[in-house]
C-alpha cells in the first residue's frame, strides 16, 4: 500500500494490515489504527534526508507533530489588538469632545456676571459672559491675525469680496486695553474683526469710543501656538495667536482677555462676536479607521496562523 498526504509533506510506504486509515482533509490530524500486532514503517522525505520511523502498532497511534504559533505569530497578533485599543480610546475621546462642546455652548448662554475680584477665578470661567465698566485706551491697540471673519461662531462666507482667501473673508482682530472703572486693573478686550485695509487704527478715524462704557465679553484663556504658525513678535506688532502673558506684558495690563459681544455701533468699528464655538470633532472617523484596521489585520492573522490558508 502506498499512501501520500502532500498537504503535510509526509509519504507512507510499506504499511501492512491496516484496517482503518483516517485523516482530516485540511491536514490537521493524521491517524493510523492497525488491528494485528504489526509494525508500520513511516518514511518522512525531504530534499536532504530520508528518515525511516519504526512504529509499534501495539503501543502507538501516529499523530504528526503539532504546529505552534510561535513568537512571530504572537507578535503579529499584537497589531489588531493595538488597533482595537486605539479604537476604544477614540470612543472615549469622542465622548469627551461632545461633552466639552455641550459645556461650552451651555456656558455661552449663561447670563453675564460681574468680573470677580480675584482674577485667578477666571481660569475656571472660560466662555462665561462677563460684564465690565471702564474706558478704552485706543492708543495702545494692536491686532492679531490674519483671522477669518466669524458669524455665529463659524467662518463667514466671503461672498466674492475682495478681502477673501478661499471662501472666507480675511482680516484681523483688534485688541484694545480697557481701564476698569472703580478698580485699578486694566484688561484686554477683543473688540472684533476688521478687514485688511482697515487693520490700522488710522484707517478707522470714526472708531473712537469716548467715556465710560459698560460692555459684555466672553472670557478667553491662553491659546496654544498653532502648528506651523510663526512666533509672536511684539516689537514688530506681529501677533499671530493669543498669548495672554506676553500681550499683558507688552500692553501693561492684567492677563485677562474678553471677546466683546456688545455692539458699540461706531462707524468703521470692528465687528464684535468673534468667539469660535465650533471645535474639530473627527474622532468618529478615527474610531472607524482603527476598528476597521483591527478587523482586517485580525482576519489576516486568523487565516495565516489558525486556518493556515494563503491570504490571496
């Protein structure tokens, strides 16, 4: 009798008195079950060596050596597990971002409160409307930008204007020191957005607010330097992001910054209400990406190490 199973690379010859021969078609199991007191000779052939193995049928059943996953296989299994972990992390990040957006919108709708006597309390009051009374110091005004015009917290469409970059209007934010009435502090007020051609105060001769006024603004804290943004250069008037400590040192004020929402109704004046209330929330796409990658690499690992099938 001459039997061969090419899938597991074994060839059996000179098998005597074998009643039952069974094996799994996928090469998982190979069993010889003799009846009489006979001997079975199994020859394992390779390119370099031929091995004869004498098996006593009274003591042994023949089962090929079991293949193991090995260190390499377990290492590859870490890839789908790692991707799955990142997907779970993005689920938590998305939940955190949605809660933060909801919190910001809820705080913006709060009624305005007076500026606290301890300015350190403002660190826990970002996006809270604050009511203050005082005078603007126009000769200390400076600009931040370029920035796009915001409407209802989002970038406004340019509508084909000449001061447009892409599909948004480009300009600057006018920041003016504000001396508080009845208090020794001076703070910074973001009075709003101005187009490029009016970014300098002399281009806005009718934008002077005289006397004591009461205004309402939104508390804003430090803004981290955006990626690829140049550094602020106070000596040349180049402010590109909101660095409260540096701005306060330059303007000789407290590091307190409010986004004005009160319309002062000055001719050629800045457009107030420049608080961005939208935030990037791409965690859903990140979550789907990581879970998809985990599924694909997990399926490939199963076929390679469990099913022992070619990937393609």
